[in-house]
C-alpha cells in the first residue's frame, strides 16, 4: 500500500501512482494550482472523510481519483488508515482496468 501526500502540481505524478493520493489543501480558500490541474484533467477530488468513494464515478461521470485534507489530524480521524474492510489497492486496480477498456 502506498500513500502520497502533496500540495503542488509537481506532486501530480506521485499522487496518481500511489494507491492513495491525498492533496493537502492550502490555508487560503482559493483552490490551489494542483486542484485546478486535476479538474482540467476531468477528475474530481473528495474530502478524506469520503475515502470509500475513491475510484468511483460521481457527478457528471467524473472519477474520484484523489482525496483532500486540511491537515494530518483530519487524515487520522477519517478512519481510512484503520478500516480493515477497505482495500484501496483493489479499488485502484479495478479502476485502471476499466480505464484501459475505454
């Protein structure tokens, strides 16, 4: 299981290659350059509290491929790292297979 946490456009590649990619939100209320780039690619970012929806289609058919958090406490409190029933590696593999068929 790989987890990558980033906050800038230069983090995009490692975020996408990790089983779980988490974008750290900027302290300001404006979306960061990384969030804008993800949106332009046609994907969406979910709050870390919605981790079970990762790699699932949502509004307007956009796939949720990354999570976002305001700080490390939010990640820990989400329960994502302690959930024995959630398998992000399998979810990502299923998503990659579906993407390759399109």
